[in-house]
C-alpha cells in the first residue's frame, strides 16, 4: 500500500498512466485481469500506479511489438518475476535470425501482367494465404517477395498461377509441421535445461549460438530431405510409367486392321 503520508511523486492514476504510456485504460485493466499487471496501490479509494507498474507496462508493449502473444507474455512474467530484459533481447535476436523479407508494394495490374491472368480472385486468394496484404484500392503488399517471384517463374514455364498457388498452399502446411518440430527440439533440449538452471548470464551467448546453428542446420536438412524425396518420387513415378508403356507396347493392337495383319503374319521364331 502507498503510505498515507508518502509523497505520491511518480505515482499515477489509471488515466494518467494511460496518457503517459500510450496504452488505453481499457487495455491496462485487461492486463490486470489477465495477471499481466499487478493491481494498483489504493489510497482513499483511488488506485495509484507506481514506477514498477510503468516499467511492467513498457515491457508488455516491447514484447507485443516483438510479436509475442499475451498468453506467452504471461508465462514469461510468471517464470521470471517480471525481470525479462534478457528474454526480450533473446526474442529480438531470434526474430532477427528468422527475419521476414523486405516487403514490396505491388499494383493489381502488375500482378495480372506478371502471372498472365486477369482473374481478380487470385489476389484475394493471395491475401487469404498470407502472401499478400491489401493496403489500398488495387494495391497490395507482398509478404514474401521470394515466393511471389517463384510463382512468376513457374508461370513462365507454362504452369498456371492457380496450380502454383495450390503447391505453395500444400508446402506451407507441411512447413508449419516442420517448424513445430524444430521449435519443440530447441525448447526441450536447449531452452528448458537453460531455464531450469536459472538462465545464468554466461550461458546466454551459447543459447544465441545454438539458435543460429539450428537455423543453418534446419535449412540444410530441409534441402537435403527434399532432394532425396524428389529423387525417390521421380524414380518411382517414371519407373511405373515406363513399365506401363512397355506392357502396352508388347500387348500390341487387339482389334482393327493392324490386329488382323498381325494375326496373319508369320511367327518371327
């Protein structure tokens, strides 16, 4: 509790805290109800928020800016007692390693020309798949220019953009499962033992190094596995088609003039 006779300098009402932090009163109360923010100190039926509350609120904002969901923030705060400066730095480092591509703006007419299609529904599908974000009338932001470029190259090979999007959609589903495997691997084998040991300061560099190596290895493994799988699939598919063609050719015609001619022909033996 705030001492009745204490100087309230640095303590704010919820309205004052909202104004100073840029967080709405509604969100501050929501953070309290979810256990993210400690309750205020009460004096004469008025709640006051001190420097600790402001620091915690700033930390929540930082984590949200890094894309961390509120449920995850709650777990971080619970396990660290609110001292998550290193955790925030860790999250920033990880996100930098797996940084998204530099996004590009593109007009609908350019998309139509690039993919040789005037179907406006394709842009809507791109938005639904998370490849595009509509930012204005007939203007979009490319979330992954590399994927969009790959789709354009497939179009140049004569493959319709609809089929390219089908492939991307399926690959994305498999990629989500693979990503979960690597995240679970890191959490179980690296992070949890590190967390259980109290997150010693001298071990943070090793954690960062492990994340960087895991990123490199995961990419190498994905390429190697994909190449192996494609090679095996090509062998199976083409082998089956070749066998089928051989059987069809050896069977010969079963009716018609060619069949009759074949029936009257002398045995090669």
